DNA sequence: CTGTTAGCGCGTTCAG
DNA sequence: CTGAACGCGCTAACAG
């Protein structure tokens, strides 16, 4: 008991006894068992469960870093799982996290159903969604200004005089894919520029698929003079294809707007406008939302934070 | 008790009772408390502590992914911490991990002392080091073939006729920085090409510093005709500087060899040879080493796995 | 200021 | 096949 009190800060323990305790702790290599500590109901475990879709994507690595930083500032540790866009894996991770008594959950949901995330299934474990929403689930959420960013990016192409603007993006079941396409459509509609479905490609989840889509786009009868790419993977694919054609001597020189930054964008063979944002900040924001919930500092209803994006011209 | 038995597989429980249990579990949203489960000594917690230096680096994101994958295959979860190359933070993370009863530790050590990693401090928690070694600590380790890769990369430049080859790398206290420089030196020595310290820069930890170093290198009296870059961060910095000079009209066209891959390397204004390797595989290998130790399948002594690298010419 | 009692949720062990 | 007793390490609550 005296040991417990000492390690808990030393209230009501004689200083000399505290010292003897600390000495023994060092000597024996004693570590307090954190799991036993949180056995008693109501005691926090100090753990936060984090499930993201793809750690190999630098975007999510930065996101995880942001979460980890804020968690550390609050003396918490994170349990990390990778879902790989797999519903079943997400469900499994969430139940395991709950079984391990996490104090809260931060999730980049894979676009499935919401059954396993309902409050009644989660008990009183607070949940924060990041990057994407889950239909029918009204909880704290951190998003990017996808629609606004895509809208402004597309507008910049229209302002430059382009009227044939191709689109490359995620499949529409992906939340961000849908939103970014909406921003593109809104800008086009607003300016009365028709959208040609033959140069809109919305099914590419990796660089290889994006390269193929770009190929098809430039092989079309009336190829676009500009491309809006809705994410990093599609941008890399598009530029890879454009670069190949330029090396092969094709007189091709489309303008590119990319949602998501990438390194050395200034050295590309065509000018690239970047819609930039900070994944680490998104992670920090998600964690901040969660901890305000845990501290009881939060307001009642579910909150949504939408982080701004910035546009960087070449 | 019957519930416990049912959830443990159902041995010695009547099938109809099992069904009623499962039904109630679903109805009540019951989750077995994994922490209480591992309270009894000798019971594994199913947790692995992972500490890496910088999650924002895609290399370590991939590494973490590899570890997570193998851990998941073994029914384990990972506790993830970011050290940011900070000794104190690493010590703190390790003790917390032990307090949480992790079954094992995987660590990309920050180059400090080894006191807190000694077996007597760790109890019987097995430790695997990745990417780097800790002086005086003889444990299971997964490394890349840094020396060999740097050696072969440098040779390829010498074979192409270059005799003034600059070097950009990490500070020498970083284990991989030291090893990659050794490979460079070995190749130069072997061919009798003198190393000019005025074009050897070994102190750059980020892109900005690398850009400055490249600037100094090309501003030197007798600038190099080729550059060996010891890691991704230095490569990006070097190419950024080279690209800027080419755009400004300088008649500059150095060959570049880069330890670490990066996207769109084929579109660079100068040809880039890449020494490529798989961080995810490194993570998988580290986890495999750890679990073989946990299963008791491992041999006695500490093992070192050195993963090969591949050289990709432009 | 220090020690005792009790109970958190689980699984091992032993009785029925 | 099912249940009761016990103890894992810890701390809130209550003596002393």
C-alpha cells in the first residue's frame, strides 16, 4: 500500500519512506502493472485505440503521428491497427480495443455499415471519426474541406481558360472521393462548362490503376487540356503517364491540379497546382476532440471540425 | 465460468448452453476483459510494444505496417510510440510498455546508451532491434545491407567513369549513416580514387539541411560530377537543388545514386540510380524474429538478419 | 502517516 | 458437464 501511494505521488507518506521505496523500486526493477491498475471499473486504462486504413500511405503515417503526439501529451498510449479498407478487420479491431478497455477510439472508417460503431455497442467509449463520415452515425468527426478545396482548385483551371478538364479520383463509395468530385462538379456547373463523362475516371485506388486511367483519358477523341486529380495516388499515376508521353515526343502539356501534396512537385514536366493540407494536424485535431470528450470539457452534441486546405500554385 | 469456457472455445460445455451464452453475449454487448485475462502471471497480454523514431517518414510507416501485419497474424496487437530520436522519450516508452505487460518489444533505437535495454532491466521481455544496432547490446537485430548497397551504388558511379563523387548523408552517430558512408569509402578506396572531404557532407537530418549541403557542394571550387546520397531525405534535398540550378540555366548534369527509393524518380531532370529496399519486409522480419522467440522456436544466441537491397538503374 | 480489507474480471483447480 | 473457491496486482475505503 505504501508503495502504491508513493508511486501515485507520495501523498501521506513520510519522505524518508518514499526514498526507501524508490530505492527498492530501482534495485528490483519494479514496474507497476498498468493492466491491473485499470481493472477496477471507472479507472481509465490510458489506452486509445486507433484504426486507420493504410499505414503505407504517408498521409496516414502523419495522421497517426499527430494522434500519438497529443495522446503522449495526455499521458496516453495508442493501440494501432491497420484495416486495409476491410470491414471485417475493422470490426475485429474495434472489439479487441474495447476488450482491452481503451478510453476512446479514433477511426478512419472503411466505408461499410455502422452497426459495430453504434453507441449501444460501444458502451460509453467515445469515438472520433477522421477523414470520413459513416452514414447514419452522428459522432465527433474531423474532416478536410474536401468540397471547398476541390471547388477552388477546379476554379483555378477554369480561370486559366481551360474548358476541357478531366477528373481522376477514388471510387465514389469512398467518402473523400465523393466530396472532392462534388467540388469539381460544382465549379464546372457554376461556370456553365459541361462535364464530359468520357474524361471522368472515378475508380482508381492505386497508382497503377491511375496510370491506366490517365492513358485512357489522353487517348480519348478530344483529350483534356487540364486534369483535376482528387488524391495523391491518382496524381502520381497521371504524372507518370504524362511524363512518359512527353519523353516519347508527344506534344502534350496539360495543367494539373492535385488534391494532396507530393515531394518535388516543382520539378514536374508540367506545372502542378497543389491543394495542400496537414495530415498530422488532422490527427492532432482528432485526438484533441477525443480528450475533450474524456475530460468532460466537451459540449453535448457531436461536433464536426473541418480543417482548411491551402492552394499552392506552381 | 460457463461463459468463460464457451468463449475459450467451448470445451466441456453443452452445445445448447453455448448457444444461449453466445446469444446473451450478443444481446448484452459483452466483451471479455483482455486486461484482466492477462493479470495472472505467465499469461501473455497479446501486446507488442513498438517504438520507432519518426512515423512521418514513409519508411517507418511501412515498417510499422509490416510489424502490424505479422502481429495480427499471430493474434497480437501493437502499442505504438514515436520517439522522435529522443533518448528520454524512448526510455519512458519502454518502461510504460513493460508496465503494460507487453509480450515483446520491437525498437528502432535512437543512438543513445543501452542501460534501459539491458536484459536485467527488461525482465524476460524479448527485444528485437530494427534498422540500427545499439553498441554493447547483443540482441536479435534486423538490418539492411547498408554497407553492401552503398558499396555497389558507388561502384556503379566509378564504373561509369566518375572520379569526383560527392557524398550526402546522416550524421555519423546514426548507425545507418555510418554504415552507408563506410560502403562509399570502401568503393572509393578500392579503386584508388581519393575522397575529397570538401564534397563530403554528413550532417543532414532533413530536406532543408540537405538542400543547403548540396548547394555548398556545387558551389565548391571543383564541383563533383556525381553524387551519392545516403538516404531519402538527402536525395530529395539534392535533387531539389540540382533542379533549381538547371531551371536557372546552369550547365549542370550530375549523376545521382540514392539510397532509398522515391516516387517519380524516373521523371527527374538528372538520371537517378536507386538503391531500393522494402521497409515493410523489414518490419515483417523483425516481428517474425520476435514471435519465434516467444514461441520458443528460436535458437539460443542473438540473431542478426541482414536484408538485401536491389539497385535500379535509370 | 501506515496497514488491512475487499473486490475489480478472469481462468485454474477442484467438487459435485 | 457445471459451479464454487481462490488468487493474479492494484487501489478505494476504512481502521489504527
